[in-house]
């Protein structure tokens, strides 16, 4: 095969969840790498899915990021027994990928942190209404 091997969708998903959690904690790739005894370049490869994360390393990452190992597999492609997705799990992948990509972005993290600090539920609903009005979306698209 002359082509470079494409990363496995599960490896990409797990890597994106590592990135999401790391960013939620405000931790740099360098800091995570130091905690694991590896370089930030290796963290980059894990987060992109170009390098697969071994089981023991994933458990260590989970410990450092204070999440259960299962966190990295939530909404993973591939379908779950009893789900209504196809055998390849692609029915919800574009939506789930979009959400993870947004939440992994600097703006997504900032917006999420600020939104969570709003204690008044009515005010949170008003913020959602404001954003929907600015985006021009229907109220029927509520999730």
C-alpha cells in the first residue's frame, strides 16, 4: 500500500476526548505530557488520533485528567448495542463530531465555563434564546 494509513475513527474520537478534557481543565499539552512522562508532541499525536493510546497509558491519562476511562469512549463511532445507528455508527457521528469540535475550541470552552457559572435557570434560558435569535434558528430545534 502506497497510501499512508488513515487513523482509526475510535483513535480519533478518544484523542478528541482527551483534548476536550484537557482543555476543560485549562491544562497545556506540555503539562499533560510532563504528568505522563512523555513529550507534548506525543500528546498532539494522541489528540489527533495519529498515534493509538495503549490501555495502560489511557488509564494513566484518565487518572491525570480525573475522569473514568469510559469518558473517552462516550458517543464513540461504531454503534452501541441497542442503539438505532447503523452497524458503522455513522447516523449521529456528524452531529457528535461537531459538538466535540466546538467544545474543544477555545471559544467553546470559554462559553461553556461562563454559561455554567450562571446560577439562575431563567437567565440561562434567556441566554439560549438570545443566541438562537442571533443565529436565526427556530425554537423547534431545541435539544
